[in-house]
C-alpha cells in the first residue's frame, strides 16, 4: 500500500478526497496526499483568517482604507471571497485534469439568507464568477430547495450543505436534475459541471446522541457512532439506483469510519485537515468497497427502533421538505454558521475600530 491511505484510495477506487479547509498552507500539504478539491464554510473561513492573522489584519486595514463606505460585514465577506479565490488558484491543475468535476473550491452563501431562495440563487451565481473553479454551497432548508434548481440552471456547480438526511439528499438531487434538464433543453453546456450533496455525517452522529439524551434512551454509544455512516450508505444506494448526476460528499468528521466505511462509490470524502493528518498516520488499510457493505442489523435496528430522530434522517421519506429547516441538526448547524458570521464581523470591527479599553 502507498504510504498514504488516501493515495491508496485515490489509486484504487472511484471515491475522491477533498479537504475541508480553504487555508492555503493546509491545501498545499493535502495536495501531496491526493486531494482534488476543497470545501469551506463560515466557520472554516474565519478559522483560516485567524490562522494567518498578521496577513489578514493588514489586508483588512488596507481594504477598509480603499473602501471607506463599506460596513464591517461587507469587509468580512470581501475577505472570505479573497481567501476563497486564493485557495481556488491552488486547485486549478486538478480542475483542468478532471474537466470541472473536481478541482473546485467550495464557497458558502450567506447563511442569513437561508429563508430566501432567490437571494441564495443570486449569490450562488455571483460567487460562481469569482473563479472558474468555484463550487457554491447552499443550505438544504425547506425554503431553499428551489435555489438548487435555479442556480444549476444558471450554470452554477452547487454543493448542498446543512444536510443530514436521506430525504434532503433526494430533494437536492431531484432539484439539480430539474436544473440540468432545463439547461439541456436549451442547448446549454453541462459537461463541466460537478454538483455534490454533502451529508454532514458527524453532525448526524451528534444529533442522534443529543436526541437520545433528551429522550432518556439507553443505547450502546458505540452503535450511535454508526448513525452518519448508515445515512450515507442508504443515500448512496438510492443515488446509484436512480442515476442522479449529483455526487454525495461526506463531511464533518467525528471518527475514521466517516472515511473508511464509505469508500468505493462515485462520491467525495472531505475530512478536515487535522483528520487527514490523523488518518494518514493511522496505518489503516481501508476496504475499497466499504460503501456497499450494509450496516449490521444489530447496529442499525436499535437506532431505528429507539431513536425517532435517526429514523427521520435514515428513511427516504423520513422528512417532508417542509420539515427540513426545523430538524434539530439543521437548527444547530444554522445557528453555528450564523454565529460565525457575527464573529467574522466582530473580528473585522476589532481591526477597523479598535477597542480603546484593551
């Protein structure tokens, strides 16, 4: 086996590796073990900016002087765009190699627009023009489903985010298909588009554990480590059977199974940089067809029987579109993303308007 488990996967399976970061230093490292794309979100963007604080503080000061009428919020988003463009440049060789299917940098739409499909679609199109290899994240809320169709129709490669359930992945894939078919009907090119639908597998695990605790349910904690994997495997089988042109993406790692148990399909695995380092040092030799191996009944059945929140996420009809926004995992994640937007604005304000008491 190659020194890197990820290179071994890349050389021997259809599953590809992206990096859950837009930090240029991390991307340069991760390119050496085979990443072919990267994802970002408000939390990740702020972390990358703080990781190179000296550079970004200087850049914020310069930008604020050049754009004196812009708000701290606008300046913050300008920095996110700049960070994303810089990261996208590093991935251009992979973009050319894979003809647009990979080699993309995910930039996320403003989470404050999660109720406004038109605003999300318009911003997705704007962000897609920042670099030729951008892919744009839109949250899978009840109100946003139509944005996936519209953005796809407008030629945007989308990455569905804030997604935790098989029902959400189906709604996204169907919306993307409608958008692709509209483009095809008008003779518009789709050959270089590369839509993906993220399942935040670790956040599935998180919500299952929280819901079990809230309900006072006793269940083997080791069983609940499989929740995200089970949701991903079920969605993968449905995608394969229906021939959707969207790929599934595994993100929000909590354990190595979020990589090792879902290899083999036309899918993307996007661990954070820290998890990539950890897995590369693990010595694990993965099963290259693990995504096709069903979750054992003694693991799956207790979750289906005892945990209604898991059943909602696992069953293809477990959630109606109208229920997407109010799923506990969605609410928790949206609140985190919204807070990170506030934190970014505060970071910028501390630069543009320093606190005299500190």
